[in-house]
C-alpha cells in the first residue's frame, strides 16, 4: 500500500491494477441531491457519519481525518481510503503541493471510482480541492454506495433493497420494530438494538427497552456496537431524535456496518457448525467402539469361563450323579446360552453398523483390540460348540455305561445268590461217611446219588463261569463296588474248587465199597436219572424266568416275548415228563407195597423228591405269568418310547425342512430385493416376525426332545434330524435374517448419507445381480471387472487394482454388494474432507495458522471445545504464541491421514 501520510512529504509509489468495470449502479442515486444537502441537520449527520465511516477504514492504515472537506483536498488520504476499502493499488500520487498536483491526485481517485462502474455526476476534482463540502459529501456517499452497500445481496435483492430486506428479516420477531425505510423507522432506537440482540443476545437486554425513551435506546445501541462489535459511533442520538426525518444516507451507512460485522460472524458460525458436525460424528463413533469393546470382552469372558466346565469329563459313580450333570447341562442350554447367542448376533450387527458409519463419514475402518475381532469371537464360539457337543456325547455314553453297570451288578448278585443257595450244605454232604454203615442197596443208592450230584455239579459249571465273567466285566468297566464283587467271586471260586476236590474223594470211597454191593432198585435209579435233569431244567427255567432284561427297541422286546412264547409252548411236554417221573416213583412204591418191601425212607439215588419236583413245578407255573406281566410292561414302555420317537420325528421332519426352506428364501430375498429399500426392510422385518412367531414349534420340539432324553432313548430311525441339527439351523436362520436386515439398513444409511436416489439404488442392484452369476450376493474379480466396464469405466490394470484395494481391502477375492454401493457412492457424491475442516478452523482462527483455547471455547459448544483442546498438539510454527494449538494435524488425524 502506498504511504499517503503528510501531504508535504515525498513517498514511494507502486502501480496497482484496477478491478473490472461494472455497469450503471443504482440509477436512483446517480444525481447528487444538492438541495437536500442544504438542510443543516442532514449535513451535520452526514459529516459525522461519513467521517466516522472513513476513519473506520483509514485506521487500518494508521491514520484518520478530522475535517472531511479539508483532509481530502490534496487527494492523498482519498487515494489511501480507496486502496484500503478496495484492496487494490492506485497510480502513484504526485509529490508537489501545488494546486495542479492536488487536482491530479483527486482525479486519479475519481478515475478509480469511475473504473468501478460508478457514474460521478457534477463532481469534479477542482471542487474537492477547493473544499466544497457538498461535493465532498456526495463523493464519499458514492464511495459508500459502491464499496459498502452495492455487494449486499439478500434473496435476489441487492444494495439498498437488499440491506432493507436484511434488516426486516432480522428484526421481524421483535415487538415495536417495523423497518420500512432508512429514516423514521430508526428514530426510536429499537431497530438498532434488535439487530444487535438478534446476533449477540447476551449484549442487549431487549425486554427492558422502552419505545418512549429513544435517546437511551439509541445511545445503548451505539455504545454496545462501539465497545463489542468494533463499529465506531457514526451518529448522535440527539440529532436523530430532534430531526423530523433523519438523514437516510447516514442511517444506511451506519446500518451497512452492522451488516458487514454480522456477516463475518455468520461465516464463523457456519465454520463452527461444520466442526461441530465432524466432532459429533467422531464422538459417536468412539462411543460405538467402546460399546463394542465392552460387549466383546464380556462375551469372550463368558466363553472362556464356560469351555472349561464343558471340558470337565470327571464321571460320577452313580446314575443319580450323572442325571444331575445332565440336568445342569439342560439348564445351560435353556437358560444360559440363548442370551449369549443374541449378544453374539447383536455384536456382529453393531460392528457392521459402525464400519458402515465410518465409511460413510470418510473415517478409517475400526480395528478392535487384539483378540476381540469378530473372527476371534467366532473362533471362540466354535470352540464352545465343539466342547458342548463333546460334553453331550460324553454324558450320554457315560449314562449308557452306568446303566449297563447297574444291570450287570444286579445280574451278578442274582447269579451269585442262586449259586450260593445251591452250594449250601454241599460240603457237609460230601464229607459225611454214611456209606460205612449202609446196606448194599444203600451203597448202590449212594453211588447213584453221587453220580447225580456230579451231573448236577457239572451243570453248575456254566453258572460259575458266568459269575466270573460278569465280575471281570464289572472290573473292566470300573464298577464302583468292584472290591465287594471281587471278594465274593473269589469266595465262590474257592468253594467251587473245594467241592470238586471233595466230590472226587467221595467217588473213590463209594467205588471202593461198590464191589460189595449187588443190587439197586432200578426204578429208583431210573427216577433219579430222569428227575435230576428235569430238576435242572426247572431250576434253569426259574432262573431264566427271573433273569433281568434290558431292551431299547420294540423289536428287542418283541423278540423276548417270542422266545417266552416258545418256552411256554414246551410246558405241556414238560408236564408230561413230570408226570412220567412221578409215575416211576409211584410204581416203585406199589411194587414195594405189593411185595411187602420196607423202603428205608426216601429214594436212595437222589435228593430230588416228588415234593421238590412238584414244588418247583408250581414255582415255574407262578413265574410264567409274572414273566408275562414284566414283558408286557416292557412292551408298553417300548411302545411309549416308539410313540415318543414318532412324535419327535413327525415334528422334526416338518421343522427341519421349514428351516432349510426359509434359509433358501432369505438367500433369494437378499439377492432379488424388489421395491424400495424401506419396502425391502419392512418385508424383511415382517419375514423376521413370521420366523419369530414360529418359535413355539421349536419349543414343542424341545419339550419332546426332553421327554425322549428322560426316557433314555438314544436313537430314532424315523428321522435324520437331531435336536442339535434343529438348534443350529434355528440359530443360523435368526442370524441370517438379522444380517440381511442389517445389510439393507446399511444400504439406507449409505443412500441417505450420500444422497443416492431410489432409481440409482435399483440400477446398482440390477447391474450387480446381472453379473452375480451364482446368486450368492457377491462376485469374484473377473465378474466385478465386467460389472465396472458395463457402468462406463475404462479400466486398465493399475486403475482396476486401485478400485479393488478400495472394495476388497482384505484381498479376499470377493466383492459384496455393500462394498459395490460404498464405492459407487464415493464416486458420485461428496463428503466432508480434512481440507474442508482445516478451512473451517482457519475461519475461526481469523486466518492464522494456529488457534487458541479461548477461540475454541468462544466459537464451539463447551464439550466439543474441550474435546479439541484435549487432542490438539501445540503449534510449532515460526509465528507461534504461548497456548497456540495446531488445528491442521488434528483435522487430518480425524480422517486417518496422520497420527494425532
């Protein structure tokens, strides 16, 4: 800028280019109204106002004027004023003090004004140099019109009309204010106060102002404007009040200062709003990240706490203990796991929503803490379900083992008791020496009796071997009462060896005596031979009829019933054999009676008396119907179990295909997506509700499955679906519909944030579906290249690789529809950038390269101002001052372009 100070001092000048010319400006102001200037009151107001207006600009150059018609006479300060208000260089002023030099300087100023498209009518340089007050005021008013009022534009109106409309809009809400012109509408001072209060309400207590006290109102507005808005006092309250019609030009000049003062504040407000918007998005995203971290931590902690419980395979020794473990497992399935399934699904939805918001706001993708990625949670969940499946299989196998152990234990005790009952007294019998005093017939009878005993002993060999085998199996299966079983088995084996030894010794004694015996009652002998096996058959029959049985299917119980029916069919023949044996004994007694033979007590050849045979036969007859009842009860149980199987299979064969069908339908819906996104979302929500409404069918299946487990049913040939299949399918169905709905919601977010029309969205979907040959909702790189070419892209390898790095940052080789939408929205829409945020901060900082904490607290809301202060680094530039903050690095860090 040229130094115009002190007219008598030489100065160094530089030529400055003029701005472009403009057309006629405000034709109604072309002719200077000389008559009006003759009014002393108006001339006084204009002198004061124009002088203050000129000084408000000249003080920027370090000077001012005292007398408006004297201080512009040499043209130097006039040229300086024009340079300040236009920001342009004027031609060099002439150095001399002669009149011609002054006229030339004023002409340069007037030529500059004319170059801006302003017509100067009847205003010449000589009149200005001569100090003509009316011409000087007219010239200054022309400058004010051109540089302070012409550029005002409000709702397609400009200059005076624009300034008037601006005042009307700003003061419209205020009572007692009706701005219709630039003279009497301002006399009461309320309009000035209303303008200030509208923009800076903290400076004016408007409700306390009175319309009947104009001087106070005017002075209040002038003082506040000068003190807080840097608008110099250009008017006197008394002059305005005491004038019937205040000078319009003075009022317009002063009001234009308010317009320019507040238009700068509006720019700052806009800049602050932009920063607030960016910061609000950043704060919201940080809250979402914190919520994700907490939910992920809680879910992982629950998984890590649950897996060791499921991997604890310490068996219980009793069926009751394992039943309690099974009940605990069911409680886990029904109560504890379902809420965690919902949390896992919600976590994935939150993660996808957060990533979508970050992409829409041009932010870096969210990377969770180490070990808390969605993949980490999925891996933990998979480990949990593997442990859960293994635990359930172990429970069922362990219960089968304990059930078999209980059966074997009862069978062992039954066989051992029968054997011990049979061996009772046998040792004493084998040790007696009754043959020493017996008759020949007695000896022969003893021999035959001993032979029968040996036959009986041999017949019991299988039972002893069975007892030992069962004891061995109980030991191998880790039976909880194995010590007692082993001790009892050892005692039976030792006793069996003793019986074998005693039997051999007695046979030798009887055979030694047999040589001296001659006769034996053949009938008794025949009786004994036939009675012994029949007796053994009855004992075996009683043992079989009392034998415990365990079956799992209707076929097995029907097989036992068939075998029992076969046994019952042999009873008539057995009864005939019994009658024949009893007939032998009866015949012998008849012969003895006929021949007067004195029989010495019972049959000497056997201890099996007719009474024993009849007693055991009666016992067999009693056990048969009991066996019938037991088999019928078991058959009823198996029929009930079969009903449970069929009932579960019937429901499972409906639910399983239903789930599969719904999964396929969701897959088609996610690809076809007809209608608007809102229609699609409503359709999916309705579809999701229909799936949720189907939940009672799953609950019915769970109840039926619980009945099956309580009945210890381990297989089901009527269906290929297990409850685990149904549960997994149901959970996948709920997760799939939730993810599909979330994808549509993210598309709506993308559409609304990027301003994508419904037609564009449908066109994107149609193009994507056309190239999605496999109808999977994603495509490989070759199909995606073909899709981009179809939309008008000319792709080289470098450009295509750049696009793939955007839509597939993880190099998975697959592009989803959401990634395609994000790419197309970035290509066709605009978003806030780091440069825009930096420009906004620069406005707040008054064009400085740094900003202070005081400026942030003044322009931004408290919480966001403190947010910036806490994160901005100190400014390190050469123009730094204490407390200066670096807003540029902070802005770039918001968009991930550098570290904060």
